């Protein structure tokens, strides 16, 4: 478990990190919490000649409410997000997703920016950023751009992030009183999601669904919206029966579903229907 | 042992002496050792399950920075003999098992090349430049197919069946013919990976001046390793020292003789450098032995009361590609333990050991007995289901009575002592069995799935009488009283988590009226401890502890002789209690143990016939195995929607004979039960048809986490073993042997509304969910 040799650079600030990234670009990997990258280095699945450690860039760690909504710094740890009263108050599903990641040690070290940049198809955060319609803010030599969650994930471990860009923060729009929840059926060995669903549901005073967003992880090469189920729920009166019926269509949009040691396609589709129903039910509870 | 005194420390719940150094990071494991001029070894392993090695090109690797040597199987062919297998099986087929492959590889992970470099990183880098050209050969991974014929793992053998081991008692066919209840079931004990927290590691240091090899290894058997190294390398045994420093778990996986041990020993001598090799986790998954992997076809005959009349079992043990040290021996324990704790007289077993293109199997916690327990305990529940009887009653009706011990089984073992009703009664009471059954009825009415599973087990340990062991079954101990009155115990049992620095100190302390802190227990170094067998088969207390008890008694007797001389009394009249020696009835004249120690070493008051000094050496040879037993109960809840099984309660009553330290016994049970839970619900080594290990890392191979487990509810009964003076039976494996079947019986019980009669392990969510699809409900 010894990585190939690499040159280690410790960024002193955001601008220093970007300068290092501009210099080494394609030959570099950004090291944040290290909980995805280091295992890959040790298994020699990745052998970048340069590592740029951004762990010391304190300015990227804040969680704050701004006019852009709830803004979470890229270096906020999973534990920070899970424990944040700000997050819990408005985006419970996000806090629950953070709390569901790995184990305590992983949550203390891993970061939201690192997790999103890694784009693991079974990671928990991607479902949450998609369900909350978040924007991933990236900074590079050409400036700053905000990438919609729906555009960010492009496939297995592949995102819209360019090699010379760094995620600086993630912006979660305010939820206008919508309830949310993250429900996960965990793979017992890795702790990753066999299926994870983040649900955001807003009911009006007559218990009619005014807004609903459902996103799943673990089922495809990237997080996916459960649009068929959303359409069945949207604008309709909320009831257990309606939810039950809508959840039966949770997988209807998915042509193909991942298979692995822990779930063949039919079982994973079934789990998706169950987990989506449970997530949505808890979102309004 | 003569009446010592009231035991003060034996039976006491005292904290482990070894723990402070372990939990504060001050312990030395093999990988912590750094020697001057040390170089590092990286092994290049086969990526193919079965292939001819066309070429092994090491030229590029030799040119990499820091490389000292790159060694192939051809380079060592006249220097290292094939690895040994210890067994007493007639006509065993033994294919040559080389430390580095020659010409052909037979499983993924087989060692092909050793790269030696100045640093571990350089060795790892250079290893990537070794080019092996494989010509693939047909692969066989299915044990039943392999038993049936070609393709052969070892073409020269002309068969994959390494041995057959048949056993028959009574007339099972006649019993089956007249049995009103006849059942058949195929039962699989899946392949498991041991996953000790500490991976394997070897440090070899050949001193050319002394012509002496020091090999430090993560081993459970330093003395056997010394013997085998000498044999395989043609080195004189008295010029070999083997050290097992702190060993971080073994579970049988370090009860072995591995290619890397002999390879590093040889290469250190050859290169004139100390060498270290440390396994990576992924590497360990492929090259350290696996456990279980046994298929059984079971035929059961019973009467309407649930009495087991006949048992016929065909067993196929997947050996993997080679015999490791005890590979073929393990499933023979399954055969012998198949009757479990029941009186069945008519039994037939036919075991075949079969080669496949997989990592070799060998001893893994329980080693053959969890397999037997799983078969017989599933059989009990199948009988209960078929007869409509309560599983507890079916077990009860098949027990031998408590006064039937020693009880001779259908397979010829003599169970030393037991009271199976006693442990089951206590379990039923502790668990609130009747209330659980009521709760289950109520839950079922609401459509909820709850299962209750029982196991009543007996296992064989205290291994064992030498007549039944491939390399001696005794254990050796030395006890030295130092001149200051402190005690040093040197034991051949080499622990790797069993806590015998504490329990052995408790035993010795009580012998002399001392405290455990006055006793140092030395182990795991063949230069410090002359002889030994090692730690496996739950034998530490029952054999190693018994050897110590003999030493205590010998030294006590000598102390009494000295006291008799000083007090001018007959030795038979000298009482030795609480550290004082006095003539019977005259405690005022007492000499302290320290007085005696002083006389023994100053020697100026000793008579001619008493030698100076105070020490003893004993080899304890047990007359029989010991047979711990108990009753376990699991309660599971099954999520009908997802198939997820939750282990809600686990209640156990174990009888490991007399207990030296209840806290250590509980610790052994905690880990042991967890490893059975692992087999029942989580772990499974899966190979694909090409012989690739699909569950090759901890991201895929599900070792349960602490949060997956409930708090254990433990209790015990105490039935002393007559086999050793301590009355101890052993407890290291009991939890694992019992728990997998208890949990699976609970899972099957939970799924009863769906008509499920049996399920293979692990009961992972998908498997449970599928069992419910198209079920009876």
C-alpha cells in the first residue's frame, strides 16, 4: 500500500491553490480530506505526479446563509455539515446525507467539495445536491462559474469540473419551507449507498404538493432525478396512497440500473421504490 | 494439584496485564521492527487462476532504483524444498507447493517473483516492472465440478480429489428406510476470509557470523515454524530462532507455514541482509489462507417425536489450489463432530477434499466445527419443522443424559463431560423463550417478521492428544522462581489476543501466595522458551495452562521439601497455603515462601539430596480432547420490504469448564459470536468463473462493524473437564461455532410464513428478499 512517488504542495491560500493548479493542471490532483484520493493512490489506481493539498485553506470551510441561499464551503467536513444547526433547520436532507457518509473518521476528514469532485456514483452527497438543486461553484484561471448539480455529474467518477478548477463552495437555494429527508440502504462492506434517495417536498396548507424534487444515488453512473415519481406527486393532494402509487414508478425513468454484488437490477429497482417512498414520507413528516 | 489454598486470582475478573501497552501504542508488532541494513521485499503474484508461466522477465525490474535482487522460482529451486503439510490421512495426494511458482500457477495471488530493494517503496515500484507472460489453462472453481473430473488443478495428479475420508457407524440405511420422517437438504458453508487486524509480516535476519537465522513472524506457532524452517531450508534447528512478538489476531490464519516465511529466511542468508515483507490487505485476501468452503448433501431420518435416527452426509471440502499446513485435516473435524450433542447412533459420512483454482483453505476460527454445527443444527430445525415440534424440544429429546458422560459418539469421540439440558434450560430462562414465542405470534398476526433461532452445540478443543495430532499435541511450560521471589513462566503457547499473560499469571500467583504482578509470562520466542506447540484449537488453558499447573505443583512440592527440612517435619505434614509453609496445625512456625526461595538459592542450609534452585519444566500430554458446549439463541427482525435482517438480541449460555478469568472468557465470546454473525449475515468470499476473487477488498467483503451488532447477553454453566487439573475446556472458538447456526435458524424461522425451510449464508438482504418473492404469503 505504497503510492507512486509524487510531489507534495501545500496551498497557503485559495489564490495559492489556484496558482499551483494552473501550474500543474493535468498532472495534479487536489487533496482535501483525502478519504477517496489516498486509497486510490495506495492501490495505485491513480498516480498523479503532483498533489496539491488545500486542507489548510481556512477560507473554504464556512457554512453561512447568504443571499445565494445556504452556502457551504468546499472544505466543510461531513461532520460539520451533519452537525450544523443552520443546515438542519432548512435542509435536513442534506444534513442526513452528510451524517450517512462512511463512519466517524471519514466524516471528520472528508469534505463536501472533495466528495462532489470525486463523483462516486454511490456517494451520498450527489443525491442531496441534485434534490436541492444546488450549484457547485468552481474557480479557475478564467474566473468563477456556478455549475448546476444537474450538469455537474457526467458519469462514473466524471464531473464538469476542469483540471485547473477548484470547487470553492456549494450553494443550496432556500427551501421555502419544504421538508426534506435522506434515506439510504447501505452496502454493508463499503458503507456506500446501494440506493440512497434525497427528497424535498413542499406542501401547502391544504396538503397539496406544491414542489417536489427527488434524487437518487447508487442506481446509475451518476445521481438521477426521479421525475416520473415527481410528476405523479406534483400538484396533487398528498396522501399515503398517492405516495405509495407514485413510489411504484420511482424507477420508471431509468432504462438501466447498476448491478453489483449487493443488488442485481430487479432488486435494486425494488429498493429504489421502497427507499424513495420512505424518503418522501419522512420529508413531510 | 494438591489443595493449594482458596484460589484468590483463579476465577477472578481482573483486567488484562497486556492491555495498557496494547491500547497506548507501546507494543511491538513485527512490522515495527527495523534493523540496521534492512532491505524490503515485494512479491509479484499471479493475476491468473491457472496458467503456464511462459516467461518471467525480471530484467527491467533489476535496473530500477534501489533494487538489490529479483528472485524467481528457478533461482531458488535447489534451495527451498516444497512447503509441508501436516496430516495423518492415508493416500493424501500432495502436489508440490513451492515458495515461488515454477512453470505453472494454480491460483490468483500465488507468489512468482520476489523483488528486494533498499526501501519498501522502491521494491513496490520495481515490482511493477516484472513482466510475466501467462498462457492460460482451464480454470475450475466449483467444488462439485472439480470432484467430477477434468479440468484438473494439478494435471499430474489426474484428479482433483486429494483424499476421501469415509466414516460409518451403525446401519443408517436401515434406519432411514424405517424412519417416518425423511428429509434431504443441501447445505453450504461459504468461503470466508480471516481478516486479522494485523496483516502478516515477516522479518528475517541471518547472522553469518553465528550462522544463525532469526525469523520474526506474525505466527501462532513459533516452535513448529522453527522445526519446519529447518526442514525446508536444510538448516540445523538449533541455529534457528523464531520470534512471534505482539501478534494482532490470527483466528487460525497464522497457524501456518507460508511461502514468505521460508522465502525471507532463505533470501536473508543468500543476500546477507535483514529483510522485511509486510502484506497489504488486498495481497492478504489472496495469499493468506481462507476458511470454510464446504458443501454438504444431508439426509436425515427422524421419528415423529423428533428423535434423530440416522444421518447421511456427503461432504466436499474445497481445498483451494494447494495444501497449506493443515488444509486436509480441517474438514475431518467436521466429520467427527457431525453428531453434535445428540445420541444418534447411525451415521454415514463421506468426505472428499477437492482441489480448485482458489486460495488454499485451512484453519479459521472453529476450523471444521462451525461447519458441523451448522449442518446438525439446521438438521434439528428441519426435524422440528417437519414434526411440528418446538426446536427446543427436538434438541432436548436427542441429548444424552447428564449422567452419560464420558459419552461416546457415533463417530467415536468420547465427550469428556457435559450437561446439555442444563445449558439449554438456563438459556430458555434467560432469554424468556416462552415470551419471545408469544411476541412472535403477535407480530406474525400483524404481518411483521420476527425469528427465533436456537443452537445447542458441542465442540472439540483442547487439541489434543498427540496420537490424534499431526505434530504432537502436548504443550510445554517452564516455571522459574527468581532469587527475589518473582516468578517467570515460559510457555510454548504463543498467544495472539488470548490474554494468557494475565490468566497464566493468575494461576502461578495462586500457587505461591503472590499477585499476578509478581509473575512474568514469557512466550513467542524459541530462544527464551525451549519447546512448544502453539496457540490454536482453543488449547491455551486446557493444555498450556495444564502444563503450567504441573510446574506450579512441582515447585510447590520442592518448596515443601525444603520447608520440611528446615522445620524438621515430614514433607507430608507440610501445609503450603497463602504463601506460607508450616507443619500441619502449627501455623506459628510458618516459613514464608520468600524464606524458602532464599534457602533454595543461598543453598547453605540445603541437605545433600536437595538441589539448589527452584524451577520446573513440564510437558503436559492430554489424555483426551475437551468438549465445551452451550446453548445460544438469536432473535432477528426481517424487513419484509427490503429483506434486511436485524439481529435484535443474542443470548448465550456457554460451558467452557472452569474459568480462570471471566472477563477474558467474555471477551473471547464477544469476538467469537461476532465472527459467527459475520458468517451468517455478512461475509462471503466470491470467485468468478475465471478464478478471480470478486470480493478482493474490504469495500466488497463485508466484515461487520460494531454498530451492526447487539449487546451480547452472556451467562455460563460450569462443568469441569476431567482431562486437566484446571478443569478448563477452552473458549476461543465456541462463540463462532455456535452463533452462525443460531442466527440462520432465526432467519429461517422469521421466513416461515413464506414457506422457507433453509437458506444458505450469508443471509444478505437480496437473498432474503428473493426468498420472500413467490413465497407462501
